[in-house]
């Protein structure tokens, strides 16, 4: 469907706040969080997506412990989306946020596919087809979730500081493919 080398600032929500900033670098989008406990995200403005397969390279450069980063999927508003999260201590989960309330269709699981800490990149992948979502890290299947709640929305990336230190994560090589039946 498309690829994104993060060179078009008009396609992404970027900016700075007191807690951090989101900017485009050389073929990457960087989320830098300076304030402990802060959460930053960026949404690709178009297109709206329903069924697709997405892959993105994540490269945490400052990240430790329970700090998190990952993908936002089928985001129809700031209060309605799925959040595919990796923690910097090597765990993975899926959250569903509906009307601002988060639940976890897939709670935290420890995973050997995720290199703990920084600066080790990982390739995240998600296949969304109707109610079924399949999640991958470095081409290894992690889990499958069946959930009919959200069917269409924007794609995004996020980072969250849960410790007392800064967090910086770079996202690159975004590819969105059509799912062939």
C-alpha cells in the first residue's frame, strides 16, 4: 500500500511540549521524553486503515526498566485505539483503549525476541484482518488477539517514560502492505 521513510513532516503530528518532543530526523521519527512519567505519541495523518500488515523498525536509544514504546493501531480518536507495547526490560503486551479506558486483551508477557534495554533495534509487525490481529517481533509470532471493538483508524507510534530517566526511541522503515485473501 505504501512505505514511509519519515521525510514528509506534513504526514505526521510533530511538535514539542514541556515533557518532550517528536521530530523527524534522517529517515526516522524520534520521540524524546525528558520528563519522568510522560507519554508522547505521533499519528500518521493519512490514510485511514482497516485491514493491513504493518512493519516498523524501533530503535530505543535511551530506554530502561519499564519504559515503553511501540505502535498505535486503528486510532479513531485519542481515546479509541490499540497500543502494541514493548517494555525496555523485554516484555510485550496489547492494550485496547475505548473511550479513554484501557484494558489488556494481551497482558504483559516476558519475551526472548525483545532485546532488553537500548540501543538494540527490533522490527515490529502486526497483521490486522477483521477481528483478528497477529503480532510479531523480528518476524517471530508473539500472540494473536481476536477483538471486534475497533475496525478502522490511523496508525501511530508512541513512547512512555515510567522511570526517573529520559526516554528516546527512533522509528524507521515503515511499510504498510495490503492483505491478500
